[in-house]
C-alpha cells in the first residue's frame, strides 16, 4: 500500500478500481487545480476473492485519512474483458458503493488501459493480448505512440490472433497476459516473424497512475455499469454438456437461454 502526504481532509475524491485478471487494484485520487494528486493505492493478487479484500481494504485506507466513503464523488471501474467472476464482483462493489454514497460511475476498457503503459514509448504497432481461456485471447491493436485503435476488440484463437496481427504489418510490439499463458506459441511466432517483439511482464498490469489517468478522462453516469465480456461465458459455451449431466434436454436449455437474453436486451 502507498500513501501520499496529506495535511488536510480531501474532498471530491475519485476511486479507480481494476480486477479483470488476477491482480486486484484500487487507487484514490484528489482533484487539484493542475489535475489530480494520488492519495493512496493498494493491490492484491487474489483471483476470485475481490470482495473479501476490496471493501475492507478501502475502509482501512479511508480510516487512515480520517474520512468516509461519502468523500468519494466518482468511481471508475475496469469493465473488461477479463475474468467473469472478477468483473462481476468488482462492478457489484462499485454499484453498491455508488448506491450508498451517490457517487457517479464510469467504465474503463481494459486493453486500451494496458496499452497506455508502454504505448507512448513505442513507434510501431502495439498488439495487446490478454488471456481469455485455454486457446483463446482477447486482442486489440493500437498505433504507437498515438494509441489510436488499429482494430476492434475481439476474442480469438491463437492462430486467428497471429493472422490479424500479421495483417497489420510484420513489425510490432506484443504485450499482455496472453503471452505469458501461451509462451511456446508466441516464442515460435517471434522466431517466424523477427519484426515482432514481446514486451516484458511488468507491463501486464496497469500502474496506479495509469488507472487514475483513465479515471480522470472517463465518462461518468448514474446508471449501472455494463461489463464488457466480449465472449460467451464458459457455462454458456458448455451448456449442452452441463444439461446432459443433469438429465436435462440441451435444446430446451438453449431455448431458455435465448429467451432470457431477449428479455435482457
């Protein structure tokens, strides 16, 4: 945990939170005449256990400043893509705090957030690949250093990812947890495409400054945040097998799922 020096009670705080992958993070910032000042940040590696650490950790941090959650005016939350469980827990926590404090909410897209780390230091295409599930990655490509998107966010197989990156040229930097979870594939890809360079793992997690920067430029609202899942959940993908194991008709379960989606649309 880190604290900035603070000689007075801050007001109108911004809380930024991320938990799309294994790392859970939050950052508190206070607005100033020149932008913002970071007051505190905390992070844990606790996949699937966000609420167990987030709310108590935030309360402990606020108590350290002698303030309450009522001083938080805005809450920005990474909305995905990433872990379905992690995103649901984090968005639910943000919504609960908003309901109790009246804070406005904003969503932060995860892959552009990651690109904002090394992107300004580069002068080639930057491909951000994060782990989706076995054999799948989330992919989005950006121009560097401008960070203008070169492709839309997508979920694709490793082979599809290689094809999409190659279509944008044979010189680029690659980053993200998708590299770490598929090391053999990307080692072979770089050997076949010498113009591709893999960035180190330190860029796989956004810094507290990146989170707070994204929170300052996000669009805030009073409505609940919508997660960016991008792909169907594993439960939806495996619905026929799950239904058979429970003695249910897979076709009937599929129709029920479609009916539910139509009601939510």
